[in-house]
C-alpha cells in the first residue's frame, strides 16, 4: 500500500465539496468495511508485537513506530465478530490517529481507496446486525460497505471521563443562557452522549441531529416556523465526517443563509488537529475542538457563549 494515502494539501481539496475518501478493508470474510482516509497514517504489514500484562482483550499487543508505542487492536474482535484468524506474518495493520492518539487496527486485508460524495453515504438501517458499531453504510460495486464507528470501539477500550467539577462551569453565565438551544450534530452515538454529559450542566436545551443534512433541514424548519433562530439558538457543534452532508458543507450552507450566517459554529472532530485548524478558517467556523477533551470543550463553549451574549446585547 505504498503511496496509498493522500497528502494534507490534496485532502483539503475535498473540503467544501461534500466529498470523502474511504479506505476499504475486510476482516477475514467477504464483507467489506471502511474508515475515512483522513484518519489513516499508513497501512503496513504487522510488525512484531509485545504482549503487555492486563491488556484489554481486543488489544493484541503494542508495537513501536517512529518513536511511539502504538497499541494494535483486533478490529474484528472489537466489533463483536470474534478474533481475527490470520497468520501474523501475513497480517495487515491500519495505523490511525483519532482524538489526538495513535493506534493500529489489525484487519484481514486492505482493498483500495475510493473517492465518494457524502450524499452516497447513508445512516445504517434500523435492525442491522452490527448497527451498534456502524456510523454509516454505502454501496460500492453493488456491494454494501459498512463504515465502522471507531470512536465507539476506542471508547470501549479506554472509556472517556466526562464528569467535570462545578468549578468548570460559570454559574453567572448559566443563568443568562438557561433554556436556550444548542444544536449538536454527530453520527456517533458515543460522541453525542459525551457532549450531552459535558454540556448538560450549562442548562441549555440540547437538540440532536445525526448528520449535517438532518441538522440543515431542522434549521430550515425552524425558519419556516418563524422561530427567532438568532436569539434562541446559541451555537451549533458539529462533527466533520457524517453521512449525507458533512460538517464542512453544513457550515458552508449556514454561512450562505442570510438568516443563519451569524450562527456560532464549532467544528468538533477526531480528525487531525492541524488539518482541521486550516479548515476552520476555510469554511468559516468560529472554533475547533479535538475529540474528546471534556475540559477544553466546556471552556471553549463557554468562551463563545460569552462572545455571543456580548453581540446580542
């Protein structure tokens, strides 16, 4: 898979076009799975692993890559399909960066990269067998491809701590914003729940959408109802990668709308921090947060809420 990954400069060309690149792979069967290429650092033959005591059952061991100790996760086992049966000398790992951490996933084999439009990526249907570990599905070459909810996999291996102390919240600010709306947009149920736990103490009315298109349609519905979105909606916090419409396109559409263009938008994503800081400026977000840093989220949201109140007064 030498040279399979795009440079950051090439990736930025997809932003604002509602497009993405998927890395296709299998887990020892005929079913194909995928993750976004933005998350992938490299694909390589599995190196020698060091077994560590008391490791999580789905972690095969750790390896050392470019001065970093990287855990290697059996992705098949992590999504409850049973351990991957593969000869280690022929095994493949996908090295990724999520939430400012580097980890590798053991897979049965990598197929190729495909360039797609987000409107070709659909939410998983209700009742699908592994829906709990999917963020989306798509169809490639007349075959269903399942897109893994890696954030859920990682949260089960190393659960995030979301309980913050009372000192993390500005009580005077809370009294001013209580009952106002905040719209959180993410296709990962894990991410939605994490945001709810951090934002709940602010006293805001938390409204959820599972992708950018759903969020955009909700905003249009509020406008049609004659709702004063400028006054009632304090902020939109959106993921970058989502089925049907990504967070970059959602932000672009918000900025194009005369009634919504001043809405505060935070990009909240597990993609590379350096990449997204550049994209925040390109699409016009008010801020950027890496997943998942609860204290940083609480502080940045409150900073922007104060800024929003100052503009409203």
